[in-house]
C-alpha cells in the first residue's frame, strides 16, 4: 500500500511539473518547429502536364461509356474469313485484299483475317480506307521485324486484334527502328488508329529498343493474356488506355502504362475496370495526363525498384539510382532519361494522374521509390484493398485527398497521407511513416509557434507558449476526419495540419513520435474534436492538444514511458472507457471520446501509476 501511494504521488508531481515548457524549451521548440514548417511546404508537383485543368472530384466514368459491345466480343466466322499463312520469309493469302511484297503483308480492305505462322523479318501492315473496321485473328503467330513494328496499323477506322483460343502469339522488334514512312514508328505493335485487343489466347510483345504497344488514338485491351517487355513504355496511347477482363504482365524501362495528350486536356486518360495487372517499371507504373480511374481488378506494381530506392524527399529529388544496371535478360535502358513531359528527373510512382485519380474498388499492391498513389489535383478513394510501400508519400494529392471507404495498409512511407486538404470519411487505414502520418501542407507556415502547444496539458490553463490559435495567414491546409478507423505510427508528427484540424467521427490512434521537433498533433490555427475517439501518444518537446472541443479531452504529460506500458481511462463508476498499449515509447497522452464529458473527473492509469483528472 505504501509503495502504491508513493508511485501515485510521484506520478501526480511529474504531471504538474511538466505542464509547461521552460523559456529555454520554448525557444528551442519554436526554432525546431519553424524548420519543420519549411520542410512541410516543400511539396512541389511533378512538372509534367502542368497546364492540365482540374477535373471535378465527383467525375466518374462507366464501363458502358468506355467499352463498345464489340470491344469484348472475340467471336469470328472462320468460314468467311481471309486466311493468311506466314512462311518464314514469305506469306500466302486467300484474298486479293492482302498485298504481299516479300515479307511485308499489307491488309487493304475491311474483313476478318485469320493469321498464323512465322515471319523471321517481316511485318503486318494495315492500310485500309478510313471507314474500314478490320479484325485480325492471331492464331499462333510469331513475327519479328528487325528494324520496325511487327504489326503496324497505318490507316483504318478501327482495328480489332483477337487472340485465338489457346493460341500463343509473339510480336517483336529486333533492336532498332528505321523509318519506312513519315511516321515515327517506335514500338513492336504500332497503331495510328483506334485499336482493340481482345480474345482468349496470349500475346508476347518484345521491344528492346522502344515501346511495347503504341496507339496514337484510343487503345482498348478487353481480353487475353499479355507479356510485354520494353526498353521504354510498355503500353503507350495518346487518347486513352481502357482495360477490362485482361491479364497484363509488363516489364518496362520507362512507364508500364502511359497515356498522354498534350493537345486535349480531356484525353490522355487510363480507365481500368477489371483484370490482373502485374507491372514493373523504371518510371511510373501507370501514368495519365488527364485522369486515372480504377473500378476493380488485381493490380500489383513495382516502380523504380521499390521503396528502398526512395530518397525520402519530394519526387523531383531522385537521381542516379538506375546507374547500377538492370536485371539479367531485361531490355530496359539503364539511365535516368526522362519522359518528354518531365524536365530533369524520372518519376517513379505507382499510380499517377495529372488531374484526378479515382479508385472505387480493386486489390492494389504497390511498392514504389516515389509516391505510391499521386494526383496533381485530387485523389478520391471510394473502396478497394491497398497494400502500399513507398520511398516518399504513400498517398499524395496536390489539392484534395478524399477517402470514403476501403482498406489501406501502408507498411513504409516518408509521409503516409499528404494533401493540401485531407478529408477522411470512412475506411480502415493503418500506416507507418518515417515523417508525418497525415500532412496537410499549404503555403509557408510557422507551424506550432502559437498553435496551442503546451497550452492545456495536465489540466493546466492555456498558457506557456500562447493560447491555442494560429498566426500564419498562409497556412490554409486542412484535415477533416468524420469516420473510419485510423492507426498511425509515425516518426514525425502524427497529424500535421498546416492550417486546421477537425475531427467529428471515427476512431483514431496515433503512436509516436518519440523525440525531436515533432508532436502527436501539430496545427497552426485550430484543432477541434466534436465526435469520434482519439487516442494519441508521443513526445513532449513540441506537444499540442486540441484547441477546442465539444466533447471532453484528457491531455497529460507523464515521465518517459516504455513501449508496452498500458494506458487505462475509467470513469467514476470504475467503467473502462479507453484501454490502449502503445507500441512506442511515449511521454504525452491525449484521449477523447463521446464518453468523456467536459468538467467531469476521470481516473487515468499509466502502467502501475494512476491519478484523477478533469476533462477539458
């Protein structure tokens, strides 16, 4: 009994002594936090597609708008089809619509063409009227063009390439490209017109000196199994890439899937409805200059060699990583050559959009040197299962990040979620960050100088470094949490709002930070909690609590506590309201929930010590 009483007295005394910083601590805290603020605002966007206008965050396309009925229809009538047999260095056909000159086979009319056999150094060329729709059925095709595209669509209205049931097909470039007309052919499969790939067979595309598949119009991949190995982009389109019911395996020296249109901001988009996509890229795995929308599918991406190659800085700081050479047998260029829309760095993101990135469903696994998910304007997650590891931000939007549902597991990141405005309405989020867990960065700020730090701890009255409230007119970022479950383990600030923080629902747990100019909560102007449960632990140096709330808050400082020390909060009847065991060391505890009422007294136990506190 005497031992217990002694512990209680020591614990209570420590709480009182640590209620405010000494003047020396205040000066040190201010200095360190100003440096932190300057780092937080260094979040420049990729310079590619800077002129693209914003897209409404409520924007959403559908399968009905993206795919025609024929896109997914792999049927064909063999009895009426033109048969083409490839014979090494020559070919034969059953129709005059096929023009054969040595090993160059040109299709000139609308028809269904069934092609089989091998060309050692030749190509299939589509040069038909601009109203013609052609179907090319690849039924065991192996075509290599040493100096051009194995399949070249020059003129037609639209071409459907159908992979015949169980057929294995190969299209390859031999390692160089020489001009055969005014077009810059730079892919093993090159199309100037609308192109649809479908069917139930397989296609291997190999391009050791260029892109895998290039379409200068709309590219639809609506069936089949594809393996693409390319020195540059695996799949590249001007207007759009639309994917459904497809298996894609891509190894690319630049972007795995790339859509970009510099003339029309509404074009250059990627839409993924379903299928399996496995991609490894030295650049971005999936990149769109307009918008990127994912409605489902299983997506597994490795960008830039993964998180271990991240610099822990913003994405434009990468350089020199690719100089060590590639894996044996790959065709990727071992250099840091940028895409045409980037000036002096290689972007190595998982999913990247120059406008909106919208994800509604799917199983998405990303390991990236740069941001795992990135949008130059807005990023919306309405569902899906995410497993993310990033050398920079796991999820980043330059303007607004909205999460309404989904399961998000971030095992490694520099900052977990970053945007000017973060709006979390639902979902389950578990993240680990070497810097901030959540960061709302907006303009130049003086984070923490008068933002409520040390003002209300251990039942003390506002004081110390100043009353809660901000001083930086440029701090216009915001974090809003109205639902969902968040578990944040961060070495930097748990939640850093360069502006305002508002919690009205959800269940939030913040573990860390343990030392330095960091805090469980960091905000410039106000931090308000009106609902939900908040459990936060961390270090004392730059500690802040909520500046205002309509529900009770318990915010105390304790002596340094070891990881695994249990925290229990009980009401006067002995009912346990909160029980929590932090997995990192801590010296600050912040608790709030709807069961905690302002002005009422509660018993707080930390390990074997306990004391009573009035909720503020």
